[in-house]
């Protein structure tokens, strides 16, 4: 399963977002949907929402606890930058932990061009790809 950041979502075509692959394999965290509000079809993103649950908020607390207080690379609230970035990591953690409750579950991968997001994901053992890596890895999955 892929968690899509806004900087990757904005580069997908309407046909890609309407594809079976996107429907089955991609999710968009609630906060990313909020960031994408200016997108022409943003309301359709709700169908792919990874909701911010209590378990996600608990994971978010872990993510934020791992960020030094003087580090503004992942999130900089003073500049109104990166509000959804730690949530992406928290959603991936939640998804991975949910797998422990089942015998087999999907692995979760974050798709983001933000270096700080990818670094934080990898710090927590979550795979992360740039949008170009994602495009390359999934090029045969989108269909025609």
C-alpha cells in the first residue's frame, strides 16, 4: 500500500487517480487531503482517505517525540510548512502495526519528494519513495 503525499499526488493524472491500481493500492492521509484543497477534484480524494484515528494520533505522538525541538526540517509551524508530513509517517506506522493483528497484511510505503519525510519514515523502518521512484516501480500497474 502506498501513502501519497501532496507533492506526489499533484503529479498524478486524473486517469491515474481513477485507475484500479490507485483505488486498490493508494491511500491519502486526511491531512494531505486538506492540503490538496485547491486541487480541481480534491473532493474525490475522500474515497482514498487514510483517516486520522486515535491510533494514528498515538503514532503521531511517537513521531513528534523523535523530532528534536530545534529541528524544522520535518515540520515548521512558524512557516506553516509540513503540517501533514509527520502524519504521513504516523499513518504508515499505524498501517504497519495493524498488520500485526492479521496473519498477512500489506506493507506500507510513503511516496513523497520531501527528504525530511523520507528520512523520518526510514528512521521508523518504513519504506519511502520519491514520486519518480514510485512512477518507475509502478509503471506496469496503472493499465492503459
